[in-house]
């Protein structure tokens, strides 16, 4: 049986174009180093705690973060530059004391081995802001078996039904 018609072909094409635009926007926003500021400029836009964690690779106290036990539907973006980093659907309760995600938006997160060779740091690809660390193979029942252990201070949540901020 053939269901194809000119109309449905056009709809498929339009849908593909729409999808391509969304992907291009996401990739564009996450272009490495696309957001660059001096230390002074960062201090002007970040709170002292955000500066300490995002720019000086600090860590918030275990179990104290705003999003540690927070499970609403929406998107988490970089608190420094606003680039979307994680979907709430990839957040899980790891019990570790910090927000945990099993996957970020493609290309949005950069991984760098720590100098001690034991842990892998994760940063916002666009602005280089420190997010936390990623751990693999811990046995969590998630699609990737990875745990992005992220400071709540480094991210900003927006509910799914909110209008996207520009
Ligand atoms: Zn950023």
C-alpha cells in the first residue's frame, strides 16, 4: 500500500527543515568559546558564589544545592551564559548530594581530565564555565550509565511551559 502523497511529502520536508534549524541553533549556541569575558566582566554578571564555582572551579556544599532534590519538567541552562545544557528528562536521583544527569545536549558539555588523572571535569562548551565532574560505569540504571555531577549554582532551570528566554 502506498500512503505517500504530495501533501504529506511536503509536511515531512517542512518538519525536516524545522528539525535542522533547531539542531543548527543548538550546535551554534554551543560553539566552543563562543562566549568570552574577562574576569572583571564575569564578576560583574555573576554572584560571588557563581564566580567561585563557574570561574574558579569551586564546589557547592553537598546536599545544599537548589536543584539537588528538584525534579520538575524543563530545561537547565548554563548560569553563566544561558546555553541549554540538560533536559529534566535526563536528571535522576543519584543520592550523591548534587544534581545528577545521565546526558547533556549534544556538544554543549566539554570533558577534560583533571590533572590528577582520576576525575573528568565537565564545563560549558560555550563559556568554559565549570559545571562539575562526570563519572562512568557506576551501575546506575540509566541509558548511558554516566553521572554528570553538577553544581546547582552552575545551572539555571526554566520550566517546560515557560516561554524561551532570549
Ligand atoms: Zn556557559
